[in-house]
C-alpha cells in the first residue's frame, strides 16, 4: 500500500466524520438540549 493511498483514505474518513458531526449538531432532536446549554451562563445561582 502506497503512502498516498493511505493519506487519501485518512482524508476521506476524516471528512465523513466531520459531516457526521455537523449532521448531529444541526439535527432537530438536539435543539432543546443545546438551547438549555446555551442559557447556562445566564442562570442565577439559587
């Protein structure tokens, strides 16, 4: 196996992982969790 083929495979796998993370972050199922996490710095300590 040539080093360039290995580099190409790693690049494609990394790109697919990136696309998976983007799809997970933009999915509607996680919107409520992300909204709650975004408000954490603004909550007052009780």
